C-alpha cells in the first residue's frame, strides 16, 4: 500500500511535465523521467543504473538506432527451474503485457523494449511500473499489471473448450 501511494504521488508529480505527444523522446527527456521515478540513479545519458523502490533496474538506449530498453535482473538462469521457465513463457503471452521475461548472459531478466523516439512520457512511466511488477511477481503471479490478455490460468476443461472454439474459428476463416 505504501508503494502504491508513492507511485501515485510520483505519477502526479510527472503529470506536471508538459505532455510530449508531439516531441520525440530522447535521452534528455528520458533521463528526467528516470530521475523522478527512481530512488537513486548512476550512469550517463544512454546507460543508467537505477533503484526503483529498492529494486535494481537499468535503462539502456541507442539513439542512433532508435532503440531503448528498461531491464531488471531476476536470478541466474542456472537457478531457473523448468516450471518457472514455463510459467514465464506463458506469462509472456498472457500477463506480462508490455514486458517480457528473457534470458541473456546467463541471467533471467524482465525487459521492456521499444523504439526510443516514439515513446511518450506516460509509456516510460508505465514501462518502469511493469518492469517493477513483473520482477516482484516472478515465481508467483508472473504479471506486470492487473490486466491479463487471455486466460493463462484456465483449467484443462476450459483449455479444451477454447481449443475447439479456436479450431472452429480458424477453419471458418480459412487460415
């Protein structure tokens, strides 16, 4: 509850920034948002390490190629169980909406990846929140928000019913 209050106050503070719907996101604008959203920040433009409510995150950009990512480490990949990997991959489809669970350099990460210039202030705020939530819920709910796209937790009977519907729809759509 305390963190929800802090997040609400932070979002309210950020709402005083002018909405940058016409302006392209760049490292300067992104850095301003990161400093407001984070407990602490170290690094330089294009490569920031930050703490968000005690959780370590990184934001890496490449302005030349119009790419950015916000990532948070979860654990060493050698310690990821088969069940955790399966749950993370299912979450990528259903409940980790704009973020993904991914493995790189022997680490399980939560990653938000997006073109840099097209980002809005609200998307950055939402991305940080989703990375935070997906990291905290790894091993339990595997979710980045309260929303779920589809039903990742359906029982066997429900799965069979949905598969039959999907097959029927695909057959009638001639896919």
